[in-house]
C-alpha cells in the first residue's frame, strides 16, 4: 500500500495526471455534438418543470428525474438541489421533501447524464406563477450580472475562471451596492469545469487560460440570510442562475441557452399551463 501511495505521489505520476486532465478539458467535434444533445435534453426537461411546477408541492426531485428521462437522458447527473424560500440559501440543499409556501421562489439545480456527459443548470421559479416585487428586483439584478458575465466570457481575449470570479464580484457589488457585502452574498465560485463529471477535472487550476473546446459553468448567485445587516424585505431570499458554456475559437457557445432564463419568459410559461 505504501508503494502505491508513493507512486501516486511521485512527480512523474502527477505530471501524467495533469497531462490527462489537460486533454479531458478539450472538446472534440464528436464530444461537442454529444454535449449539445445533453444540453438540449436538460433544457427541455427544465421547461417541463417550469410549466408544471405550480401543480407540485414537494416532489420536485422526482419530477425532475421524470422530466429528464422523458427527454432522452439516461439518468440525472447528480442529486438535484430543489430548495424553496429561505432553504435556497443552503448551497447544496438536498432534502427536497419539504412543503413549499404559496409565495416561495423555488431554486432548482439539476442536470442530466446523456452518453456519458453531464449538464449542470440552475433556474429559479416563483411557485405562484409570478415573482413578488422583492423577488423580481433581486432576480433581475442577478440576471443582469449573469448576462454581463456571458458577454465578458465571450469577449475576453484570454479567459480564466479566476478572472471570471473577480468580474462577478465587481458586478454584484454594483448590482447590490446598498449592501456592500457582495462576496458574502455569493460564497461560492462562479464557475467550474464540466464534462464527464459535474465538477470535472477538479484538480485543474481555475487560474489558467481556458483553451478552446473547454466546457464550464457560469453561475452567479445572491443569498441573503436573515440578518439585520440587510433590509428586512430581502432577508431569506436565495437565487442562482447557472448555464453551461463551451469555449470556441472566437468566444463561447451557451449550451443551455434554451432553458428559460428571463423572469418574463418563466412567468409566461407558468401561466400557460
């Protein structure tokens, strides 16, 4: 066992691991098509959930599985995070069996596994079919941040996930300047690599230039705990918007573009059922 441990820790083994991970980051044309198919299945499943969410009370995890399978996926990529109201402030909330209040906003983080490649998407839906004024204010602010991050990732001559995070902090600071606590409002990183695993190539640094063909997420969030530092009406609200993107030779392609993102589109779909 000690010999195996020494071998795994050797510099040559680390070199080859880094080499393999570097190859895994890059997407071939065939893999790109598979990723697009996976993204299409996930987006259709999310649309299904949005359309039917008003008829549910607590079984969103089960419904998300059914939606993914109906759309051709082989399985879920990971246990979905389905959190309503204040529970959305728990980043990886997995107890998706709680009742949902009539005015709650539901955060769903889910993805499908199709042909060995996974997706990772997050959307937020008002259970009533309409965002409250407070929910809408925060959601629209977060959406503007998200869209500006997509533009930044598309236009950056040399993109690094670490720089993308710094940009998110700047944008959140501007969007919620009244709070002056942007970093504590989003305690997680804005991005991670994605591929055959949800957090693919986890040992690859986020502080390297992202090569063409690399798939990663963009997922800013706003999480406001019940704390006197914040206006009372905003306390207990947790929101996140997450998309999957792949770098191309001249920018990025949003693989999850078809998943409804704007508040108006989400409300329209919910009212259409």
